[in-house]
C-alpha cells in the first residue's frame, strides 16, 4: 500500500496481456459501476451501513446478487489499510473529509481507489494514471475510473 505522510492510499489496477475479451470488459465495467455507486453514496452524515446497502442494490441491478459475500467491500481508511471494514451492522457515520476505500469485487475483477467524503461530493485521491479512462455518471457525480490496460 502506498503511503505519504502516514496516509494509506489503496488502489487496484488491471492489465490484460492480449485483447480484452468482451465478457471480461463488461464484468469489469459492472464492477466499476458498483464502486461508483458506493462512492456517490459516501456522504457526510450518512450511516456507512446504508452506503453498503446501496452497493448491494447495485450488485443486484447488474446481475451479481451474491458476489458481495465473497470479499469484504471496504470501508474507512487512513492510517491502516482499513480503519474498519463496513458490514450491515456497522454503526459509524460518514464524517466530513473522511477517507474511504470501497473495493467491490466480482470473481476475477475488482475496483478500488481511495476517496475523501466531502459535503460537495466524493474526491478521488488516486486517479487512473497511464490507464484508459472509464467515465461514469452516478448520483449527479462524474467519476473518471481506470479501465483495463491492454498490453
């Protein structure tokens, strides 16, 4: 995990050697969509368990209702990989300028970047440098997410 000044930043990137199969690209884009839903709902004052529920709705919407059970979905971050992992019973409330890293996964793909929750919306701290950019609009926010780099 990269660190600067004590703050932990987590991210995931994918590289495909050879052409990207269309089914892999669709699954990856679905995964990115789920992460964007989680980030768009990470609003100061909101219960983190409610944010997680929005992510579970996105899994179902995209046709992967049980996938969230195979890997933790992320949570607040800062000075550890996760200060806490969110589950449906987590009582914490999103704080202004609190760092989060959601990492939804669909077997074989994952989407993960660190963000700050602000009253003006999510601010991404890690960006898709040297990777193709997927742009997604969710909940009034535009996200620039990394695509799969084809080599």
